[in-house]
């Protein structure tokens, strides 16, 4: 180490700060000081939001080992990151650079206070002993310029534009409406499927007081007494006749025949073991004929009596428990 005139530890707690400054002045007059520190801020000018890089350069003899200083930024500077550059050898000494980046959040003069840089150095009085010292980096000022003061900016500032009416996004509403309709359709479909599911069991409270055969015979007799065929109310006659037959199928075989279409009932019968193929064909014919007349206003098939066909179906399907109505 060069001509060092230290005689005690370089410690802020031991010597007043002015003693360290005095040593630096003496070393500077004698040539290169054993350790020196220089701060700088880049770039030269700043506006709000810019990044300021504060660099502390420590130049020292090879047997002195500085530590990275802690920099406390003032109000108006927000810490971003810090780091250091690899040491370099200049004029027989080593140069360390420690840099700190801050974001500028205020305008005017922002002062970075003096920063203490601590270091370890060999004790010239006692060989092999290490002493600690501290040297100050002077305070540094950076000027932050207002954006309004930047040349050319005032002309670029305009009043706030008035509110503009934006047309509603109709296509967005249309897709929302379609989605709602699709959901409603799905719920309705699921509800119909649930409501029309085959019923395996019917509670005793839901069973009619009469047997399915007795109820059907009673309703057929009541329809015959109305005499709708004689007065020309053919569609009314076949509509009620179809309902009587469907109600009989529902009560007798326990499935929602009154709600199902003819096609659904026919499809159900394909895998229905309780009816013979002949009875399945009879049921399909009765349902088809009554549908043709009540919906399509087709003429009644000559020589065919649908009421008698229903009675024959009931008699064939099960032993009648009551006398069928007189057809004469």
C-alpha cells in the first residue's frame, strides 16, 4: 500500500467524520489516495417516469477491500434494482463500480444524500491485522423536468373530448338471446322426457276406482249415447274415442299413452312383452285410423267400426270383468 499514515481503525464510531475527510485531503496532496469514491447520475436530464442510474465508483489500492454501500433514495425516487460491474485495474489501483436504478416519481431537484462506503484495510502499525474504515460519497442532485416544460409539448395538449355515444353491441345481445333460448329449449326437452318416462308402478291412490276394462266400457257406452256420428260431429266422436283407447292403454299397461304420439306408442310396443304381435297391430291400426279422422278430417273407412275394434282389443287382451256395452 502507498504511503499510508493511518494509525488507528477507520471507523465512524471511533473517529469523527471530519478526520476521514482530512485524511482524504492529505492523500490527495501527496498523490493517489489509497481509497477514493466518486458518485455520478445518468442520464443528464429526467422527466417523470424515467429511470435514473446512480453509480458509486470506488478506486482503491489492491490490499483494500470495499463493500457495496446501501443507498437510501429520497422521496421522489422509487428503487428498481441494483448491481455492480466487474472490477478493473487503473494506474495500479482497483476500481469497483456499484450501480442503483431508481424510477423518477416527482419533479424538481431531487438530492441523493451522502453515502458511506465502508472498507477493510491492513493495519500499518501491526502486520496481519485488518482495520475498518469508511469514506463518504458526496451528495448528488438530479433535476427532474416537468413534461409541460419540454419544448413542443404544450402544443400537443388538448382539452378533454366530449363524451361520444357508442351504439349497443347488438350482435352480442343476439348471441345472448340465442343462448337463453337454447337453454330454455334444453330444459323443456328434459322436462318432457322426465314427465313422459315410463311408470313402472302406480300407487293405489292413483289407480281408478274401476278396472281399466270397466272404465273403458263405461266411457264407450257414454260416447255412444251422445250420438255424435248421427248429427255429423265426426271429428268430436273420433277425438273422444281416441282418448278413451289411450286412457285404457295407460291404465292397463302403465305408460303415459295419453301424452305420447302414435309413433311413440308404436315404438314402445316393439319391445313390449305384454302384448302379442296381433294385439300390437290392432292397437297401431286403431290409433292410426282415429288420428286420420280427427286431425286430417279423413273419411271413416267403410265397413269399419273403430268403437267395436276397441272393444274387440280389450276383450282379446284380457278377460272382461264387466259386460261390454251393447253395439246393436
